[in-house]
């Protein structure tokens, strides 16, 4: 598999919200602490709604206009987005969110995205 890390297009926003929800459903269920599919859909499901998608589109468009202040990269495997990382620069640089589907993990893409992010952040103070 070939994984390509690149700046997202505005129309990629429609994929990012559902991807975030899918990754939460893969990664975070924990019955012992009450995090099940219902909890995840209630607390993270908004990312896949029209409003959540619109917010991601706005972020991507703003990042295209102000790449010095906003960072966003997606990981593609063929045409499918399998991960993403975003961040912002205010008084400090803030990382988040960063997600990669289970099937794309252990391929080095998370480390490559983080390297891109750290290069972008430079020597600025950082909050993770």
C-alpha cells in the first residue's frame, strides 16, 4: 500500500467527519468505563453531521488561506482518506486532532504526519 500525505481539498471535509467517527468506533469502546457505540455516537457523532462537515470545510479553507496559522494534512491510500492531523498557531502551537484508521497504522504515516507538523511548528511553544 502507498500512503500519501497532503494538504486536504475543501471537498475532503465530507470524508473527515465520518472518518473521525469510524476511528473512534474502532479505537475507544471500553465497556468498563461506559464508552460504547451509543456513547461514541452521542459524543462524537456530531463530526459526521452537516454542521460538523461544514466546520471542517471552513477549517480547511482557512488553512489554505493562512498556512502560517493553521495546519491540516490528510493521509490517502489510493482515493480514500485514512488519517488526518490538524493544528493551529496562536500564542502557542496546538496539536489536534490526529487520527489514523487501524488498517493504516504501523505504516509510518503517523510519524510522517507528526514530522510535518513539528517542522511547521518550528521552535514555537507547543501545547499538545
